[in-house]
C-alpha cells in the first residue's frame, strides 16, 4: 500500500526506506498518520506519513532507545511495510514482515529436504555460488592472484565433499584467503591525519573482541557488518513472505537461537554486498565523524551515514528476493520427488505442471497468478487495446456533445444487464456497475448504449 510524507523537516525517505536513529525514537499514530521522531537532544526530527503516494516499504530503527506503540505496529502492518530494528553493534534485533501467505506444502518440503541427502546437494550449490561470486569480486582487487587460486581450488573441492560439515570447513578456509586480499584496501578520509592509522585500510576481517566478525575495529568492517545486518533483515522478510521457516537450516545446522535458513540464503548474496562496499571505498571520501571508536576500540557507524547504508535495503531486497524464490522452487522440486540440482534450474521451473509464483521479484508474476486471474487479465488487456485503438482513430459518432448521465444513463435502467453485456462485450459485473451509475463506460460504447436504450 502506498504511503507519503505530509510534513517533514529533516528526516527523509529514500527508495521506500525510512531510517530512524538517535535517542528517544518515537513511532506512534496521530489522526490516522504515522508520526516518526528521531534525533539527539535538541536536534530532533519528525516525519508524518499518510496512506498515499509514494510507497513506504521499510522502517529501519537504528538503536535501542525509544518507543513504538501497538497502533503504530498495526499501521505499519496495514500498509504492508516491514519494521526492522538494528542495534548500534550492527546486530539485527527484530523484524516484522509484511503480509505473507502460509504455505504448508513448502514448509513440508523444507523440513523433508533439510533432513535428507538432498540437503548436501543444495549445500554444494549454495557454497559454489558464493565462491564464484567472491572470485568475481577478487578480479577487481590487485594482487589477489593467490587468493583467487585458493578459492578456485576450494570451489572444486566442494563438489566432492561428502558431508555438510566438510563444506562448512572448505567455505571457512576459502574465507580466510578471500579476506586476506582485502586487508590492504584503503579507505579515504577528508583529513586522514585526524584518524587512527589502522582506520585507513580495510584491515583483518576478524575481531580481537569476538570469535567471529562482530565488534569490528576498522570503519570498512563496521560498514560491512551493517550491510550484512540489513541483508539479514531483508532475507528473513523474504522467507516469511514466501512461507518458509527462517530457522530450519539446510547448510547451516539448525539452532534454536539463530535463523539458520536465513544464513543459508544469505551466502550467495554476500559477494553482491561486498562488491557494493568495494565501489563505496573506491568512490567515497569519508569524514572522521562518520564513525565512532569506543573505549575498547570497537568501531561503530554513526548517522547520517547509517541512514545511507540502511537505504540499500531496497537493493538487497531485489537480490535476495529472486534467490529466495529460486530456492523455494528447489525445495518443492526435491521435496516432490524431482531431481536434485533443482537450484540450478531456471526460476520459472514447475512442479507437476504447477507454475510457482514469484511475489518478491515479480519475474513470473503473470504465470504465478491463478488461471482465472490470468484469463481475466487477458480480457482486460484486450479491452484496453480496443480503447486505445478507438482513441487514435477519428471519433466519428463519438457523441462529443452528449451528456452521458442525462441522456444515456436513464435509458439503461429498463434494460437487462445481459442485454448491455451482449451489446458491448463487457462483463456482467461491469455492466451491472454501468447500469447502476457506478461506472461510466469508455466513450466508444456510448453510441451502442444510446442505440439499445432507444430500441
């Protein structure tokens, strides 16, 4: 559903994403409008949203200090937007998905595949796609020949892996070489002498304060963690909209404290995010105030840069949406007894003659509609084409001077709806609305309606 800003001073919405940050963030409803306030101290910002153009797709809250009311959550749900909260450390705290359809058949297939031998084949395909994406990124980095050779070797070894654990190990080893090629990549600052020396390069991907990549100690790593958090939120929303379980992992073992399936689906999309960050590092000169280093040395991204990074949600939504739909098809194909390797098939594959819809990418929007909807759409398209053809011709007998409501509509009241439909070729329901005065038909029908009304 469409939404627009009625009043706005500093807060902004870009690509359907509204990012809010600061202390005392407030989301509430006032007289049917969503009021969003954010900022720090006296530097407060406010935006008022109503249910008109342009569209609102995501509200991303950065931080943990603030309030949101129940009616605000209801308002967001009603306009089919999603709410995302990301902590200052780049961790996804919560997500709420827009309206989606439950799909028991897909959930059953997901559960069956995750516990079957087919999960190994899907894991191979997922990791292979990721490694191929990383190889494409490394082509842009000078001096990465050794890393590229290592990734090619691990990619080939993935095909012979016999367990998901082996694939995880190969993927982890490849990651070490991949991020080694990034270490010396520079990040430019307006005044480089004012920032710590280790801020001026990408640095090690790992953090001395965690076993993984959290708690970044350089600005590029902090931005990458933030991008991945937005990608994670978008991936979870995609899973929910398609009716899949975010926690039922295939490649990553299922754990009750994480969305394992979300991390499965994120893997092939990560190199796309990396490529975007590489563009950012090449094209952008940053300010010292874009980042903050706490007493432990952990670096965090600050507003307004966080808002800019949040606005990439629309980009990642498109990337992961198509991947989610394709993986859903693979699950249905394998769960329904189809051949393995289904992930490598085209996104328009079918299961027992049924074309599965693509509500996220809309790539197969027409085919995904029920048969009745497709038939109705074809008929509407023909009617629209006839109207356009009539508009382009000379309007002989177009009754330009006729007052439809005064001279034609009264004569239709004594006609049967079926008579109007047979004369015009329009549907029974539309002709009923014409006779009641709810709709005014296209002018090309006026002469016909005048004739049958007078007969």
